[in-house]
């Protein structure tokens, strides 16, 4: 299972979200078809652009509960003081990708930042 975790500023567009996902995948030499789902934190539940991007890409969007997001934070690579202050995690995109990908998940690298959106790719622990 491969998950794209999404973090963003308020008011982003679905185009912004898709562009960040594409950029993150390209950085790892992956195609969009490799993704199983998008994920984000509870704090982004009202950010319609993330859900619209999921619909545009025919991918489910997993909303990670705050406790699971915080638990996954120990595995993040990037550190944002703003994210820590607002969401309780140093990286919403990395922590949500890890949490949604399940036990033993690994980030393929640090989050990609493209304008107002961050995207991190995690591979589920059961994947080879």
C-alpha cells in the first residue's frame, strides 16, 4: 500500500494538491497509479480541495485521527514549528502518510513542498 500524505495552508485548490502529489511522485520515480489513497490529518477535514483532488484522481482520502497522527509523528523526517503548533505534529503530510499506511510503514523521503501544499509518500509495512 502506498499513501500520499497531504498537508496544506487553508484555501488551497485541488490543482495545488494534485501538483504537489505529482511532484512528490516524480521525485521518487513513481507514477500516480502507484498510489492506494491520500491521507491527511483531522485538522484538514474541512479542506475541500484535498477531497476534490482525491475524487479527481479516483483515490480515497483517509482522515487520520489526532491521536494516530501524533503517534505517527515519531517517524517524521521534516520538522515545522508551524505544523507542530497548529496540528500537534511536526509534519501533517508525513505523519498522515505513515499512519494511513499502517504498522511498519516507511517514508520514501522527506515531504515535498510545492507552494501551499506538502506531500509525503509512505509505503505500507506489508509491501516489498
